[in-house]
């Protein structure tokens, strides 16, 4: 069986496969790929066993990352929580895996990484497992009342009611004004985490490419933005992708208030589930927060073909001293740092 490569942006068969394949996500969509390519210049490529003249029945999506700083890699998919291979049978995965491993053995790529939703180790022999992380999903088919009752009484229910009683203002949309309010909070949040923010151009391009499938929700107190979340839509799933807040207003419950708005509004719009996104195993606070919404968690295990196994140290390349420097940088310098670095870390 031969393996071929196609450009998913130029080949109309890819969009058709994404539309009909049950395992596709927003991270397979053309708007997401266009945002990555427009912001960072990464070229998308799909490995498939479908010949050029035949219908596309399978494909594993990647971005080609060329970096003098971090090496050349093939990643499925940068800045994406998961990217399930869109397959028609197990043999397909095996054939493509052999071809991907050859590219690493020949040193064309430093490594090749995939981020599947399901366990695929048997089909993808020779791949190293990355340290696991977790994905949280919420079934939104129950009634709104049942969804609310399923949340943690003290940490979620009472916090939402407190926010409503405090008269928290609320706006949603994808306007430039809301985008800038979101980004001001993003800078604060990333500083608390001792990391630079992704460049503003990333979020502006994402809003332009996704259109109405992207929504920014912002909570205000006396005209001051205090919390914001960014969600994306794909088929019947709403995807929580980014969240940020002003920690000095955390007692007002702006973030839980916004999550509840996202759940109730998405349910009215016909969404049946909410993807709460990835949580790293070393972030128990985030895992607990998502658990308290009545979500179900599953393990995400990224797989990598490389000349050496993946270790915990590969996840956290930045030392404490570097992070402390990030925390002290003026906003403009922190933004510039993010604009330079993120092109190399995808």
C-alpha cells in the first residue's frame, strides 16, 4: 500500500473528509489550519493511503515546523489539544506509521508527533509515549437544571449566583473591542504563569478565519474587564480553548459565570457537548476545576517517533530563572518575546 501526501488547504477532498468523518474536530478544520499558517508560516500536510485520483477516505494531518532554534518537526497539530488521525481501518494507521518512522530514521525530521484522542499504540508500533495529560468533556444533552445540579455546589453553583448578584456585566461576540479586552487579560494571566502570551496576531487571525464559529465572552465590573474565555464551534461541539482573568477580581466569580454562559448559550444553539480542553497532569487545580462541572475525563497520550524517548523534562524546557524574567517584563517586551518564541515552540 502506497502512502501519499496532500495539501489540505488546496485539496478540496480534505474539507469533505473533515465534514463527514465522525472523529473530526475543530483542529482539523480549514479555518484552524489557515490561522496556523497565516500566523506562523507552518505548512500543513496530510499523509494518506488514498491515491490522488481517488476519493479521500483517510488522512493524518500535520504541520511542518522548520526552526533553527528547536529543530525541524512534523506535528499533528501545533497549538491543538488533540488531533485524531482520520482513518478508515487499522491497517491504514500501520502503513502511514511506517512511512512516518522512515522520515525520522532518515533524519529529515527531529521527531514526528501525533496527538490522538484514542489509544493507538498497537497500530503505531515504534512510537514513544509522551507523559499523559487529560481531556474533559461535558455532555450537554441533559436539561439546563440538571446540568447546573451536576456542578459542585460550593465552588461552582454559589460562585455563579454570587457573580449574578454582584451585577457582573457581560458581552459576547468576536469584535475587535472584545478581542483587545480578552488579550489584555491574557497578558496578565500568562504573566502569572511566568510565560509570554501568544502574539495578538494569532488571536486576530483566529477570529478572522473562524468568523461566527469563534466567540469571546467577557465579564465586566464597572466597565473593567475581569475575566474572559474564547470558544470555538465544530459540528455539535463547543470547544473551550482559552481563558484569562484579572486575579484581583477572582472573588467575584467571573470565570465560572462565563463558563455557565457558554454552556447555556451553546445548548440553546443546539450544541450537545462541550470540550473543556486539555489539562496537564502537573496542573491538579485545573483538573479539579473542570471535574467540578460534571465533566468526564479521559487520558490523552501523545505519540512521537524520535531517536530518543519522550521525557517529563521535554514538557518543561524553560527553567525557573527564565520564567521569573518573564514575570518581570513590561507588557510590550513580554508581547514581543511571545511573538518571537511561539514560532519555534509549536
